[in-house]
């Protein structure tokens, strides 16, 4: 999945891998491509690795032109499973309740407690409605 914030001059790319070995093998292959992209377009790059703990694709699925909202959070690593349970029971239903819902990915680094959630919707109104689901979401441990 690739997303672009034209106003902020930020490009985001999410890739999914079967397991850690496949991820590590891909790193060797794509490192040169990343470096070349930075040389061509300038700027900086940041690469982070998370475990996808929740992934839902809507019907219809995401398509070109959809909007993506990234929500970063930090929690006590000991509370990751509690967060996932809360997300599945409270946050996910609120996000999926939007008629413009397209997808959501809830990503966490279990060691650090750092996380990122990507909410994909078809329009601005749905993006604002999806934010409602995060009002009660835990932000810190």
C-alpha cells in the first residue's frame, strides 16, 4: 500500500511479509531501490517494522484516490494484548461502521509498545467519522 501526503511532501509505503525471514530477505533486495529513490527524489527515509495485529479489508476494498489516516501511539509493551482486545472490541466496530470504510491495519512493535494504525476510507466525511473510534483508544501505557 502506498500513500502520499502532497501538502506535507511525505510518501508512505506499507509492505506485508509472511514471516520475519521473508522480511529480512526482502531488506537485502530493496535496500538499493530505496537508496536510489532517495537519490532521485531527495528527502529522507525512515524504515520501521511492526507486527500487524489487526487487518480488515472492506467491501469495496481500497482503491486509488482513497484517503489514509495514520494514527501513531505508544503504550506499555506489557499492555499490547490488552490494546489489541480493546481495538477489536471497541475501535474496529466504530471504524467499520462507516459506509465509506475501505480497510484498517493496526500495527504494533511488541518490544517497544510503539504502534501505528492506518485507516483507509473513500472520502473526507468518512475520515472524520473514523476518528470517533479513536476517542477512547489507549495512547500510552
